[in-house]
C-alpha cells in the first residue's frame, strides 16, 4: 500500500520498505509503517505517515491534463447521490480523479478515455488509489461504443466531461436505470446549454445547470475577506435524470 509522509509543506509518496532521499535527510520506511507513525531521517528530521485520501490523490496523481477539482466532485456526488454498489458510466477519464473518488466510495465505474496513453496513466492512478478492481478504464470514444454499452446497462449514474457530451446525453434513457442521473461537466457555458437542451429533448427531467464557484477566505489583522488568489470559477455542471 502506498503511503504519504508529510513534514510541513513537504509531501512524498512512499512504499513500505523504501528508502526515501529528501532535502531533510534519508528516510527509511519500515515494512510495518502505519498511518499515524512518526519516522525520522538520518538527520533527525521527523515525518508523519498518512494514509492516502481523496484530496491527497488529487495532489499526487500523475496528471494528463486539468482534473476535475474536489469541489466539483462534491457537487456531482451531492446532486446524484452516487453511493456504494452503484454502476457508473463515465467518459473523459483524463487523470482519473473523479473515477478514483467514486471507486473509493464503492461504486463500480466504467470509464472511457479517448487517448490510449492517457488511459494507461489513468490505470496506474487507479492502482495508486487502490480501486483498480472496481474501476474499468477503457481506451476509446464512448460515442463509438454506445450500442454495446447499452447492452451492458443499465447504469445508475452517467458522468461526462467531454465536448460531445450531448451526443451521449441523447442516449441517456437507454443507458440509465429508472431515476438514474446524468452529470455533465463543461468549462464552457455553450456546451452546458447544449447538454441541458438535449436532456430535455430526450425526455429527461429535473434538468438544471449550476455554475461552480468557490472562494477561499483570508483572515488577518486588518479584517476578513475573500482571497484574491486561486481559482473561483471552474466550470458548469448540468444534471438531469430519467423518469
């Protein structure tokens, strides 16, 4: 099992039995290291051992592009109610952060990534997240496999982060179980609108689009205000469900 060793703003992924070289000295990670342990380098600098959790995966997974950020993943989970044993069909795997979060929740995820090299990285990331057994990363364009995937259904949740999401949304009634949810992420409002209009035309209900904004607060001796740094807006999330 991969662990995280932390000292202030320094974080390193380690395996049990590994020798880690850092600017604070060499750290020998014992074979029986457990989360909560304190390890000491040869320079007597201490590191704390942590178990990897979702936000750690977001920070340390190998990137193949800009992944969906935790706040957006939270909105997807909260608005679809995805849970353990749900079957999720996903497209636009990318780094695989969303798939990893859902897999760690116990969902059975089938995810399509159009670029084979990105799909391979995503598989490695699923190994890191410990969800390789319940997240099936497939290389390919979901729109080219829809007829076959319909036969594999029904799915409980459909999550899309692709430009051609409306084409998949059109087939949502065939892909989803009764009451199943569609979630479409887009950085551009035009694609969000197209997904929403397609959902209504396809007979889906409870169609809504949300702009996702999050502002961090700064507290200092002068007062309190939203930070002027970092990302506020990330994109748009469109939700709909079957009857």
